[in-house]
C-alpha cells in the first residue's frame, strides 16, 4: 500500500469533484475520502485509519481485499471473464451446484445486483401463479411487508412504504399488497385466491435492523404452505453468515423457503453477484427467451461466488458472526447512555436506536468517523454496526468504546447548553 498518504488531490477536492459530476442521490459522510482498505480497516487519502463497521451494507462480509477472494479474482480474470449465456462455461454449473447444495434449493438463476434478483423472484412467483396455481391472467398478487427494502427498480420501489424512494417516480407496477412486518394475522387476512407469494426479509435491514417476533417466520412458512402461496425470502443482506447462521431463515426453519434471494456478500465484496434460488417447480418455468442478463452468471462472478461459498464451508465465519454478535451485543448493553433507546439484531447485524429528540443517527456517525469508526445512519434514528465478519473482539471493543465516547460528548454538550 505504497500509495497511502500521498495523494495528488486534497480531501475536499475529491469530494468537490464527486459533487460536481455525480448526481446527488447519496449523502456520504463529510470530510472522508477512502483510498485503501484491508480486512476491517479503511484508509483515507490522508493516511488516516478507520474501522469499518458498515461493510458496504454487508457486501464485504469477508473483509476488504480478502486474500482468498483476490486470488480467485486474479486467477479467473486471466483465464475467462465473460461468455454471456449464449455459451456454456466451465464455471456456472459448479457455482450453481454448490449454491443449491448449501442453501437446500433445487435450482438457481444468476443475476448481478440484488434488485435484479428480486425482479427475477417477482417474475418467477408470477409465472408460478399463472402456470401452476392457475390464477387468472394479470391478476397475480404478491404480499410484501411495510418498510421493506428490496432495491431500487421502478417495480420494486412501487411497493415500498418510503416516500423518499417513490416521490415523482410513478406510475408504479400494480399487483402488490403491503402488510405490517412480523404480523402473522395480517398475512392470513391478506391472502386471496390471486395471491402467488409472500416476499419478505427475515430481518428488515434498511428499515433499521428490525427483528420480527420469535416464531414469526415458522408460522409464516406454515401459513404459506397451507394456503398454497410461495414464501420468498430476501436474504441479500441477512444471508451468508451475517446473522450468525449461514442463512437467517435457519434460525427458525428446518426446511428452506420456496424461493431465496442472495446478493451483496455473494460477490465477495468485489463485484455484484446475485441469485434467485427456488424449487424446481418455480425455476423450470423460466424458459429460453423469458428472462436474462448479459452479465448474469459470468465466469468471473461464478469464480468469486464459488470462493465465497468455499470459504463459508471451510472457515469459521458463521460461528464468528454468532459469537462475536453476542459479544458486540453485551458490550453495547454496557454503555450507560440514555441516548440509546434500543439495541437489536442477530449475529454481527446490529442496530442501535438513538433517542431522536436529542440527536440524529447522522450526528453520531459523523462523530464516530472523527474518532476512527465508520458506520452509516439508517433512516434518522438508527446507527448500524455490521462489520466484516473477520473483525476481532478487540476491534469490537474499540468501536464500542468510541460510540460510548461520542454519546458522552453529546450528553456533556446537552448539559452545558441547558445550564
Ligand atoms: C441491498 C439490498 C437489496 C438491493 O441490492 P442491490 O444490489 O443494491 O440492488 C435488496 N434487498 C435487500 C434486503 C438489500 O439489503
């Protein structure tokens, strides 16, 4: 990392350039321009070091520039990167097989971004609704949860409950029905003969790490089965070890759901790799010409995905997430600050709710950054701690200590203001 600390432009110049030439659809933390990273640490253009407690929304679960992943990337990049699905490759079959074996699903359809895999799931569910369940043409309904996050395409945002995601992007795709998250009775009531699927996150990530009541998913699975609708889980963020199980559904279900959506960490934090997986009776309805993606299932993506799956099998990421998740939770509970109103999560997937009358999560994140810890607010009130799964206990202690200091500072300032 010879480059570290020596940069042609200053922090503000990099930021200004981004602001001038990029559409302002994000609001990154101020005064920070990242140029290098390794494991759980990120380095900015001035050489300052930061602990990454965000992992790019769980995309870098195995740490930045992970050796095994980098090696797999370099090897495959020098052999074959893309064929398009016009031709068979020597990588896709092996990747698909391993993905199906590890998740307990029959077949997969590989895509790139998470939103594309969600779109694929929607198409799969509707086709199954018409061709297997015999729903009248164009009447199929999919039930979703309020405060869901499934991506940013026009169809997906159409069933979001976030005004900011939707404003002036309509008209939206019909055929979706929203119910409160974690509510079994609402699901039972919402099902009609036209319902083909319930699409839901096992833990709502972008909504603020919302953990449903214990037993909810188990009941949901049995209702879906009884009433003849598909259960499709979006595990783009919760999957691949994040919550202390390989898949979050394993906290409650003994058998996999009908459909499963993966992304983010599946690409090893290197490139977008996503997949919709499902039972054969759904997946076999995707006939040639019905769906596709130029880059979906490309050999480079498959090599990365294969390495990620091999790492999950051979190394202890899932256990680490579970054990260190408990540790993080315990450490956070020790913080004595009335600014924290709730701590929730599973594994290394934790949300810290900040008293919104007194401080914004954004303010907490900005101050954490100044102390060398990176996170990002989710909505106005939640600070997310979801570090790469390679984090150590000492690094967790560091993050928690900095959070305690930040909250202390805010409380001290409140006191001095009121006196
Ligand atoms: C990030 C995310 C998506 C969208 O993935 P993209 O790769 O950004 O399209 C969908 N669902 C969930 C649960 C996510 O966390």
